[in-house]
C-alpha cells in the first residue's frame, strides 16, 4: 500500500526558509497528483500546493503563491515543498497527500518564530 513519510520541518525565524520532503513508496497506477496541505492550530486542514505528475502542472493557494514551490523527483519518488519568506502564520503541521488514492503522510511540524 502507499506510504508517505514527510521530513524537513522544524523551527525557523520569520523570513527564513525550509524545504519539506515527502518520500513515497508503494505507488499505484492511481498516482497522478500529489499535494501539500497544512493544519494550523485550531483550524481545519487546508490545501497549500498541488502538482500533477504527468505534465508537472502546479497550483498554489493564495497564501503560498510567490513564496512556496512544489516539485517532484520521479527517480526518488519524492515530493518537495520549498518554503521561502516564512511568516509566523505559516506555523502548522504540514502533510503530503497522494490525491489519487487519498493517502496522507503523518505530518511534519513547521514553527516560524523569533
């Protein structure tokens, strides 16, 4: 079955950068789209960025546009989220998702604080 393991979270100061990784295994023929979501404290999970595996098309939430970049390394079956110019409001648990099968990773905590 599909397994997704996120890494790369941590504590960073406002204005800093982090790169999240999501290592995928057990991928199926339904693997056509991957996404990053986040869950802020006390809030519902929200979409951050999406990438379509076939053509590499990407989509971003307004909060991520211009600051975050989603990408994939097919050879490594790894999804990335490069986050720049981080703000305190970006503090959340970040999850990757295989949209095709509806599987989530366990999440990685990102804390933006001075």
